[in-house]
């Protein structure tokens, strides 16, 4: 049961992420920061593992709607309002981490919140 549940979530996660984000990336054709400016040195092995274009950040296109939707859905009930705060606090470091690691520009992550 527990593995089946995780597989269900994995399939759901992959089906959403694998359709929308790559379509936008291919439409926008925004290069990764280290390609645009050689002074940018991304963390770890990002040069080889971060494939495709930079815009939009796949992490923020996933975190924004999922955590943001949860935040909106739990705000009305005073007993679950704290979950809204936690979800918003989850979104912000997700976007920041993409900049911190040097794999996305601020525009790549902030467009989701405009």
C-alpha cells in the first residue's frame, strides 16, 4: 500500500511537470546563467545535470502551484491557517535556492509570482 501510494504521487508529479514546464522552456529558449555569463559558476555538477533551458524554473513551477494552492485552501479555517504560513515559507526558499545554486536567474523563478 505505501509503495503504491508513492508510485501514484510520482506518476502525478511527473505527468504535470513533464508537460507544461518543458513546453514553456522550449517556447522561451532562455539560456542557463553560466551560458549567458561565464562568471557564473553553478554549484556542484549542475552544468552537466541541469538540462534544457533556464526559464522557467521547474522547481518553482511545481512548488508555486502546489504549496500556493494548499496555502489558499487552508487559509479560511483558523485551525489550519498555520499550514498556509508554512506553505508560503516553503515557496520562498525554493525560489531562492535556485538563485543561490546559480542554476536560474531571478526572472526564472519570480515570474511565477507575478
